[in-house]
């Protein structure tokens, strides 16, 4: 399994707008593509002293699944123009980690 990690930062004033864009446009757009081997995406938010940090964690079966999502340059960040407008900074490249142990817990 591969975890694709990306981070972006907004001002406090733009944080809610950015979150709305990701939840209402970016994530549904990714899901609509029905990418083979794409399992899920997590959106995480952290209020900091001077800004708001967002992180996405995308879960894929294999690196080939990531390449099906982004193409040959799979480390390139996927940041649509609407999202870039409200971000003050963002990772231009995503990091990819091999997941060695992920344990689902009983509910």
C-alpha cells in the first residue's frame, strides 16, 4: 500500500473557503475518476498561530495506482486553480510512503 502525503497552508480568513473547495470540488472530482487501486482520501486541518495547515493523505494499492492518478510525473502535486487561489503556500510535490503496517481496529 502507498500513502500519498501533501500539505498546503492558508490564512485564517481563507481556511474555510479552501476546505469547502476541497470537500465539494477536489475530492468528488478525484472520486469520480474511479482510479483503479485508489482506496480513500483523508483531509486534515490544523490551526496554527499564524495560519492554517491542511494535509491530504491518499491511500493507493500500489505505486502504479498513483501513476494512474497523476501520470508519469506522479510526485507532482494535484492542486486545481480554484484551490491555489486561496492557498498562501503549498507543497509542489507530494511525498509517497510505503505503508508497512496499517491495522484497522474493531469498532
